[in-house]
C-alpha cells in the first residue's frame, strides 16, 4: 500500500514542482577583486594561490602557468598550473580541500583550483576560470527540479563527501543510501554549530554541509571570491551538481594538511554557520552569507533493553531538500543505530516515529516492531525512510520546518510470536458469535493462547474463511487506491492511511464471507472488468482506515497488538448453515 501512496505523492509533487513559478531574474556576480580572463593567460606567467594549510589564516603558494587546456561542457577551458617550491608547500602539492583556492596571475584573480590527479605529480592542478565561476549566478536561485546525485550534466566530479560521527560501517551505509562515495573522518565540530554573522574572505576554508549536529556530512573547500552584496564563490567544481539548492555553509578550521601518495588532503572541521549555498553548478558553488533557510530536525532516542534500559540521544539537522532528505536520514540513522548499539546483526527493535511540522496538528505517530536474523538496524529503518520520503515529497503543503523523532528500543532477543494453532467451530449460523482461540509460541518458550470473538454476517451463506495472520504477512489491500477508485487528496488523509497500514506486531483475525472479498484479499486487487459484477465492493469504496473501522464495528475483524513481531498465517473454513424456519 505504501508503494501506491508514494507513487501518487511523487507524481503530484512533480506536477506541482514543474508548474511552480520561477524566481526573479538572476543578478550578475562581480568579484570585489580585479580579474584576468582565461583568454589573457599565457604559459610561463607567474602567480600564486591562496589557501589555508593549518588553522584559519590563508597563506600564499607560488605557481606558474603551464598551459590553457580546452575542455568540453559548461567549463570550456581550464588553466594548468604547477606549484613551485616554497616553505609553505610542505604538504607535497595540491590537496583535497584546496578546491576553490583563488589563483592570482599578475595580481589579478584568474580562477580557482578545481582538480588534480591521484598517484601523480601533486604539484599540478587544473584551475577553473573565474568567468565560468561567475556564471554560476547566471541562473535563478530557486528550488531545483528533481535530479540525481551523480551530477550528470557537469563535466567535473562532485566533491568528495566525508562523514564525522559515524564509523566506517556507518559511512558505508550512507554511501549505499546516497549512491555516492562517503569517507569517514575522525574530526568534526566539538559542539553545536552556531550562526556567527559575517563576511567570508577569499582563501578562507569553508564546509558545505548536508547534515550537521551529532553527525556531520559534507565537503571542505575554499572560498574563491566575494562580492560587495554578500555573495561568494567557492570549490571550483560541483558539490553534488544539483543546481539551485539550499545547503548551509560553515567556516572551517584546518587542523593539518596531510601528505599522501594517493592525494594529499586537508583535515578540517566546521566551526560556525555563516550562510547558505544557493547554486551548485559545474564550475563551482555560490551562495550568500547571513542568509539561512529552514532545515529538517531529526532526533534518535535509543534504549538498549539488554543493558538495563541504557538510553542514548542523538540530534541532527538535514538540508531542506525533499529528494535528498529521506536518503540522508535513512543512511545517518541506520549508521547511528549501529554506533549507539555498538553492534549489528540479529535482534528486535520497537520503533516509534513521530512527525511534527506545519500542517501536522499535535504531531503524528506510528509504532512498529521489526526482527531480522542478519541486520535489524536496516530492517527497522526501512519503513521510517519510506514515511520520511512520503512526507517530504507530499505536494499538499509545505511542512517546513519539520521535525522527525525516532524512539527505538532494541534487544538481541528474537521477540517473535509464531502462530501455532487456531481453534474455531467448523459451522455457524448467520449472526452467530464465533469464538476463536489462537495459540502463539514465543521464540523457544511455552505457547500462550489468545481468545477472540467474531460475528458471522447476517447475510453470510455457504462458506466463510477465517484468516489469522501476522500484520506483516499478507496485509490488508488498499483496493480503493490500487484499483483507481479513490486518491489521496490531502496531507491529513495521507498520514491517516499510512497510519492505517498493518504493523508487524499486530495479530490480525478476520472473517471473510463474500466470495469477491475473499478473492480480493488473496490477490490484492480485483479485476477492472465490471460486466458481470457492476457493483463495487465496500473495500473499493473506502480507504483502508475506513474499511478497518467498519469491519471492526461489524465484528468481522479483530486486531491485537503486542511488543513482538507476529509471524505466520493460518486459515480455517466455516460452513454457514441456513436459519431454521
């Protein structure tokens, strides 16, 4: 059912996004330093680049122009330069984190360091011309249309992402969730990142962030140029290549520039939030200082039941990008679960998800229980990630600012109830009360018995089918949505139907007496051919939440919730005898 909801939400969002009006005409970016065009650059000309090697103060590294190299794509040419020997060049040449470092030739700004080569001469670098970087602001600053993370459409690689606050396993999970390489780093901000207003300066180290707080995901680079109106250029290549964006940017401190035969790198961490990246293009990133947008707030509250209820809380903030947000949250929270539990593998997790945001009065919650024999953290986060995606993509209302809170209780114990037996009379009359006994066996413990009472519909004839199952086994179908008879038309309805989905910790006991209803329950969808049966089933006229409420009221459906995953499915046939005259 959630697949159908997600499909509907995405389609409606795309229609909404594509019809959204564009913002005002872009304002040209004019650097506040003199510039030199790439056409005026010649081999042999001398200059320097400005970058931070340690701390926060930029230093000069002398260089000479090797050649101007033609390229295909948005950046039509690049300047090949060689760093010269100097006391400051102790890291062995160009390093990761120098991207965006301004290059001055003849005292004028020519561009920014954009790339180098692994396992090669690290004193060689490609410089992105300043005119191409200024063109970053030739497009409107607005929310980008949907596009992938690969940066396709650019002729330069995206910035290497790093994550602090998660181990190598967490970084791997985040890489799989995002579809890009993410490397763990041992350094991060020592306290909460706070907003410190001020202007940036060329050569200053900055970090573009996707996640910040107890986990930080982003990339470190250098400011290339600033303008008098508070805008800046940086990186000299794409961050993710997503076009118009709203990503926070922070001042960064460089702890050391480390030599490596593969590629030297800066070891840095963000210090304070200073503005927002609004453009993420092939030639670099651009943004504004003292300008901030709402973010997604997310909290993980974890309780280890095997350690006497030991509780750990982690808080993060995520960029307000609906197409990135759910993947970031899934990757970060799955990694965090492994970190705070200090293990991964089999186990049971009870997950309570709460959403607070605009249009969600008094919050919205859903509880479910998950068991896995191999990786319970991933299993426990899968549903939450789909719900995050649904909420962030829904087209009905802007939910920003929004907060997600995940309460997780974990144990290595397989908390699973297996359906072992069902006892019920083999015949009944219309309108009879039907006693149902269900025997459940907890994993490697003595069985327990639960009693239920159902009501045989007064119009029932022939044979009824008693179905006893776990909530995650053959869940009730959304016939109205899957058959196209109804659609989700608002945020409240969307959340109501998501909340109505069967949960793994539910024991569902239902009586099916209508032949068409039995067939629909088995197949999940009914034929669209109405020539033989023009009347819709009640389930085809109702949302799932309405169907459940009606059937519980009629006595043909009972749902029992527990702290265990309910596994198994059993059926019994009941012959309905005609009323005696």
